[in-house]
């Protein structure tokens, strides 16, 4: 945990990537859950290796964002990041801009709830 938003930002930007394990209920249900922390990593141009919860139905994976179910997929993602880190860093930022930018997401959300 960090004490301030600035410290949280420095923590994420000081990381090379995120490795995320989801709660078993999210994994078992394949509900598509995706961590807000992972979105912060992507926005900072930091790749994410996250346990699959069904989010790959909604977000592109394989460049900047890796979904895994088994250990071998984690190891392959780590190896790929080592080979092409800059490409995956750029792809991570692109995913954030395309799928989490409030200028894109908020109008769609407001329209869906009838407030657009």
C-alpha cells in the first residue's frame, strides 16, 4: 500500500510489469473481471501478465497484456517481455488509451444507461 496517489504512481512507474493473480471466484466464473491496478499499469506503459478471468473476450491480449491459465503461459509471457519489452510497453499504453480512456469510455457508458 502507498500513502499518497503520487507514491502509488511512482510505485507503478517504477515497476517493469505487473503479474496479477485473480480470486478463484473470478477465474471460475469467467466473469471478465479486470483489476483497476492493471489498468493503471497499462496506462503507465507497463505490460501486464494477468490470470484469465474472461477479460480476453473484451481486451486484446498477446501484446502488452497477457492472459494466463497455466504456468507455461506465464513463463512464455515473461520470456516474450524479455525479448520485446519496448514493443509490449508501447502496446500496453495503446490498450489503455483504446479501452480505458475516459473520453472514450464515459460517453458509451452514459449512453448505455440512458443518460447520454
